[in-house]
């Protein structure tokens, strides 16, 4: 790589390289400047010369989150170090005290230092500097010498206990000091230290200009609570050959710190310029053209420029949300329109909108008891399931597990501690579970695989344990179907597992092998449980009995007064028996003698709660109950309208309640646009936590009222003329109707307007139907129904209702409010809609589109196309489909699908909508088509697992302005109803510039555009599997240069993610007539992480390398390598086979029609996989016997296939994106059946050398 030498007086700065050559920083030398005056170690920078810092980062696009400036100064007392950390979780390190070995595992600066290198008085120091968030104090700990006490030593040599004895583990006694200061914006911190010469150098003398010492940098970033490492970098190295992973022992590669006699250098400026040049390879925010657009900014701002013709028609959206520095700015237009065609000469208007960067600030959260209720670096510790509900609770010793059914992205089993903090989760769904001292067992009615399964987990960490059968299976099939009840139960006693399927069978199961050893007639046995190795049974007549090893009962007592008992829980002392009764909606507690001791919940016979005030002590469908080691009773309620787990003390007073999680995408919610302290979720109206801190504790929302009719609706609640209305818009996906609900005197919302849409039935149009409850009696009466209403819906929307209760249909009809009855029922003339003149055509498909919405002025937009009441029209470019778009870029719509509300009165802009994107980003669009900003994160980008990440298929969500505070809020989808404030919209400013465009401008602009057309390096049309004599035996080095082949004699190919040069892989394929070798080199910021414990589902757990082939005689197969349960594993899938082997069905429980079936899913034990992982790259060598995949007879022919990589999110527990050669329809990472499917129609040609 080409080095650039920067002359700085008499000194050289060797930090810079050609920006085209790398994205990761490489600083080989740092200048140690003379201190400008007396120094105070306080974490402040006001006494520092900051002109010679070096900037360290792994990715130039992430410097605002993870980067580090290092500055060094000196005087006659010693060396001063200043580290300026960009850090989203500043100063988080849970290490306590002076433990050198633990202190680097979160926020920590590690300096690798040698004074008097190779001299007699050499002093090697490893200096760990960090702020302990546990102790609330700073530490600077020194390790002297090397890391080994005995030979063979690494390059750092032997450990130096003599130096430790001489100087000690800290510099404090020698006068050393350290201080920290968090930045005012909370996005980073300063660390300032002083190292005395008398500690650093054996002789204690000060260095002088021209001297130098060895200095290497390792920087760590911790997760949100400082308990684990989330990011790290290594810099201050001699060249790219230094092993940055094991830099602590790579002494010969550490860089240099040069003592300078002069300050006020230019190095910091040059470092900024270098990063900017590197960033341009990723994100080019310059504009190019022949027509200038000039304006001035008071500070750094985000800018959007749109160009209209004289008639107000949009011709070019020049760019959106581009960052610009303060001062005079000139952008340029190439005179092309959005379609790439040259415009005509004439006058045009350029609208320049600028603002401070739009930000999201956490406000509150509802309906999830996780801490926090979003995915973090620690993994997916999300409370409960989204499609289902709680099913059971089980305890043993100090351990408590909760079980849930209906999972797609949530938790089906979770271990909690005594404070109900989740310790681990698994995403399969379960109806019951049990434990011993080492393992947890889960009984699964698996909607994913259409079977009844048994799972086994390590109790300590939740790692899936394979059964000790011939195939080492990750699950055991108990039944070939899933036709079991939610009240099915499992217990552990007499050395066996006992599984009760009421009305079907009692199974005795070997807990080691998972094999069903005996099937016993269940009779009237309803449930089994265990306590202290004893097996207990509950019978339909209320009898409770102990069961022996042959399942023969011995009566304990008979419970009287029950109606529909379903489950049994027993206290740890054996003195209390809790019976769940879903007929009475109670949990009834009995003594061993059968005496009724108490009951939780009032008697209520029904499958749902009654409307009205939410009685917290009452239950609905209490399916599971058990006592923990503290004597507390845990109860699970098994309805989707009340996904609640409650905890009760020994006097049966409620201690706390735990909600969640929200339905898929957090859809079933209603914000009250006039009261930000309340929110309706799943029909329950909550008072939100007044002091939320979900990073440390669950939110403490309190239920107020239950509204059954809102349980399966979503929309906004308005306050209009003294009445409150819940308007169910824009509705769910593929909606059936549009309804409005009025709050009654009893506080409950009930339906007063319902519109059923006009539609096509058997090819014939059928008119819509509208009902208004004019007499407010909650029933259809004569004169309340209008037939043949012209009201249509689209897939993503059922229409819109404004705060003034004006209704808009998705086919452009407007229904104005005609009046309100004395009871508050809104009145409309549905027979006479008013066609909206400035209508935009709405797409009814499920693809990348928007949904129409209307502001108070009557402007209409679907978030993409707009039409204003004053005649301006246009659209914003929408280039891609829902998922299969390239990496997100500023100003680019990615997978838009639904507008989520209207916000009025944005200064200088007017009104805007928020256009939801199916990959997690939202787009704030003005109602006249100005792209203001994106918010949240695209799942294909370099994501940060914080409250702004919501992931794919976040179908829920709203945006609104609170009428009281005037603040703008969004409700984001995900595991909870996450409420955020949108900041800096008030800083919006707008300028309109007149542009005179002539023929010369157009010609010059077209020529500039032609020159800028860049051809990406094309992927090869076909792949070649080369015949070589010798296959590699080890993976390639992680930093293998591009000019060196991955396999000698083969042909490499590279696949990149358009729009993000930092995401790529290259690969090579070869064979030697016996084995196939595939070598991968993958660029990945969280390399080789996969949290999946089942090899059958490794493709959804995180990082994988993937090879899919259509093999003659076998058909489509898949060979996938991943780390499964911490072990590198190769798995094999085959769609069709005459001889089935562990056949699998992949499906989502609510969409059986989309299931994907394989006849063969197995480990490919004959294959070998070797991996080498670096900081942001990994390599994999996959070697497979040709005969084991059917390729031995295909040599010399052409087949079809694809080669690809699946990327994990930063936690390493979930997939984030898929990248493949040839097949570009791989954007979806939220639907297991689709991700499992092998579609050979999308594959390319692969030639196999003979």
C-alpha cells in the first residue's frame, strides 16, 4: 500500500496512506508534543495542544459511535495521554477493583508501551485505563513485562515480577493520575492521564526531542451495562501484517511515539481529511453538475434539495439529508431529472430545506418487561412471545423459568432471577417446562416444525443440549403432530420425564436420549408436575395424587369447588398446592389435607376480561402457576389480550406484574394524541411509567381500563369537541374494515362507525357497507346502514381519519363530518362521497409502495407521491422492492410500505408524514415531497443495538404531535410499544432559489453526468470449480490481500453490497477429484458469531457461509457452515429424497401455506470446516467429499447454484442480512420458511472442471 509522507518541519508523520487502499485506520507513529503550560488532570481539554492527534477506527462510517482520538504531550515531569472516545455507552465497565485480567472486557484503553526498547533498562508496560461503573471510580493498572512466567515466551518476553515489586501495579505512588469526563451530549468521553518519568523509565530521566518510545493502542467499548465487550480496535502498529487480534503479544508490530520539540502541528487536520477521503469511498455527499445552488448555513446541518419546474412539478430530487458544514455552501445540479433525462431550458425553483440532524430520544415503553425491551449486545433477552401468550411457569431450587407459545422473534422459554431479570431465552415455543439442577426441559407444540417436540437446555446459560441418541439430535419428536392442548404438561421424577397430553396419553421419556420409553393411558389425568423428585398428578375430578414409577396414583387430597382445573403447582415446602382453574378464572390454593387456603382472582366465567376498569387482582385464563424458593406464587394468563405474568406474596397480595411482549411489529396499539402519559396496548389502557429507566429495570406501566373492542385494532385516539374517539387507521395489513370507537360514560371505547369495503367477489364488484350507531345502543338498527358505499382499501391501509374526524378512503373519496349526536356519535353521509381533486394514485399491492394520507389543509401524499391543494405534484424516487434493496444510504427510500400519521406545523415546512420502511428505517417526508430525514436504522446497515433499532417487518408504529406539549412522538414497533420523541424538527429552515437553465448548462451537465457514471466491478456470470492438485488445509489469513488468490489455481470472485463497500465477501471453489474446497473471506464487523443451538436452524442464528447447488440425481441441496453451540458445524439440506433423513418443515404458525419442507436435514460429519476470525474479517475453509454431496459424477458438467454469506447482528444471536452471488432476492431476514427455501430458478451456472 502506498504510504504518504507528511513533512512537518523537522518531523515526519507516517500515519497517512492512500485513502483508496483501506477503511481501517493505520497510525504507525504519534507525535508527543511539548505541554503548552502546567497541566491539570481533570478530563478537560482546555490545557491541551490538540494539533497532533491520531484518529483510530475500524470503519470510517462509524466514527460517530466507535472511534478514538489519541493525543500525547510531555514535559520534564512525564508523559500526558488524552483519549477522546466516541462511545454510545460512555464509561461503562462493570469490572470492580484493580483486576487487570477483567478490566479490558468493556470500556477500556490499553496502551502497549516500551520505554528504552531493547536497552538494558527496557521497561515493557501494558497499561489498562478505565472507569469502573461498578465502583464509580477510575483505574490505571499496569502489567509489567510479558504474559508468561515460563518458556516458551511470546515476543513480549517473560513476566517481570521484579518490576512489579519495584514500581507496583499502579502509578499512583509515583504521582501518576487519571481522570474522566463525559461529553455534554452524552455521546462520548475524555480520558486524561499522567505518567511520571520516574515510573516509566528505569533511570527516571525525562526524554528529549528526537527520542521515541514504543506505543501501541488497543481500545475497547463495552455494552450498555459494561458487562461485556461490544467493539474493539487495534492501532499504533507498524503495518497491516500485525495481528490486531493478538496485538497484546505482537511486540514487534507496535508503533512509535516520537518526542517533539514543537507544537501546533497540522496532523489532526490531516487525520480529519484522511477520514473524510476514506468515508467518500462509502458515502459520497458531494454534488456534481453545471448549475450552482448557493446558500449559507449557521452550523453543521442536514440538507435536502428538490427542484421543480415553473408549473410546480417536481423534476429532480437532487439529494436528501446530506450533511453540510457551516458557512457558505454551493451545491450543483447536472440538469437531469429523476429519470436521468435532460430537462428543457427555462426557469426552475430549487427548494433547499435544512435542519439540525433529526434525532430520537427515548420517552417511554409499554407492554414488555424486558430490561431493556429491545435487542442489545447481550442478545435477544426479550420478554415473552409476540404471536402468542404465556403458558406456564416452573421452578426448581432458586431457578424460575417462564414458558410462552406463538413465538416469531420473541422468547418461548426464559430463565429469570429473583428480580425477574432475564438470564437467557430461546425462541422456540413451549407449553410447559421442568428442570433439574443442570438442565431445563421444554415441551414444545412447534408451529415451526408442525410436531410436538422436546428440547433440553443447559440451565446455566440456556445453551441447547443435543440428546444422547444416535444422531445427536437437538430435539426429540414426542408426537408427529402438534394436536395437543395448551394445558399439556411435563414433569421430572423417578429418573424420567413425564409428559401429559390431556385426553390423549401420558408418556414416559428418557431425559438423556429423548426417547419415548412408554405410553400410558392418561384416563382423567389432566396435568403432572414435580417437587423434590416426586411426581404429582391433577385429575379432572379435583383429585391430587402422587404417582409412582409406574404412574400409579396415591391420593393426597381432593379439591372441591373447582370448575375447570388445568394445572398444578406445589410450594417448595410441600404445604401449598396451587390449582389453576380456567373455568373460574382463579388460582385456588389448598393445603395437603385439601383445605382451601385462598384464591387469587375473583370468580369470572368467560374467555376474556370484562370491559371497564381493569381489576389488577383478577385473572383471565390462568393456565400456569408455581411457587418459587422465596414462597412467591407466579401465575401466567394465557390470552393474547392480557399477556401477563403476575407474582404474589405469601399472603396472596400482588407484588408485581409483567407484560408482553407486544404483538408482531407492535401493531395493536393506540396513542392518545392529547395525553402522552397514557397508551392503549392490546385493548388495555395503561398509565405509563412516570420515571422509566428500562436499561436498569422494567417499565412500571399500570393498567387502567380494558377496551375489548380495541384489542385487535390499531390507530389514533383523538379528543374532538369534548369526546374521545379511537380511530382504527391506517389499520392492519390487508384490512377488512375501518372502524371508529367512542369512549362512553363508563370509560370504555365502543364502536360507533364501521365501514366494510367495496371489493370484487368472483369477478364482480360488490359495494361497501357503512354503519353508524346513531342511537348509541351498540347495535345495528333501521336507518343506520348505508349500502353500496364507494370505499376501498389497499393492502397496507384501510384509509385515514383526520383529527377533525374527516374520513378519507384509499380510492380518493372524502367523507366530511356532518354533525355529532348529543351522545357524541359522529354523523356522515356515506351515500355522497366527495372525490378528492388532488388525489394520488394508491398502489394496492404488497410491494414497495406507500399508503395515502391527508393533512388538515387537504394535501395528499402516500409518502412517495404527493399532490397539494395549490396544484404542486411530484414524487420521490422509489427504486427498490420491499426487502431486496441495497444497503441504506441517505436520501434513499428502502422498502417503504405505509404512512404512519401526519404531523402539522413543522416550521417553514408545513406538514409531514412518516413513511415506514420494511427493513427498519422510517422516512420523514413533507406533504409536498421533501425528504427531511430518515429515523431508526436499516437492518442491512452497520447497526447499533439500541433503542433506535427495530428491525425488519416492523409493521406497527405511529407518528403524531401531542396537542398539549406540542412535542412530536413516534411509537416504534418491536417487542414493546417503544415511545420516542422526535427532536430538532423545530430547526427546519427553507430557502427557494430561482435557477435559470440554458442550453449550455444542460450540455455541460449531461457531460459531467456521463463522466460520473461508474461501473461497479461486475460479478462473474458463471462460477468455476477449478481442478487443482493440492487443496488448502488451512483458512486463508483474515487480511489476505486481494491480489493473492484464496486457493492457488482457482478463480476468486467478489460479491459486495451495493451502497456499502464495507460489506463484501470473496470466495473460490476448487476440487482434486475427491474433495470440494470452498474458501471464503468475509468482511464483517462482528465476525463469526452465531447464537443458534440447533444445526437445523443455524441459518437464522447469525454468521454462516452457504453453498446451494442443484445436483444431478439429488436436486436442490444446501451445505451451510456455522458455529452451532460454540462448535463449527457443517449442515446439509436436501429438498427431495427417496430416503428421508430427519425430515423438517419450516413454517410460521400463522401462515402454514408458506411452509418449506425438506426430506433430509442432517449434520455433514464428513465435511471439515476451519475458521480464522479477525477484528472485522473472517476466513473459512470448507472441505467436503464430492461423493457425499453427489458431485463426484458431475465433474466436467455444468450445474446451477449460489454461494453466499449470512451476517449476524452485533449480538451474534440473530441474522441481520444475506448476501449471495447471483441471487439478489435475499433481503428478507424475518421469515424462516422463506429463508430456508431453495429456489433454483434464482441460481447461476457453475462449471465443474473435469
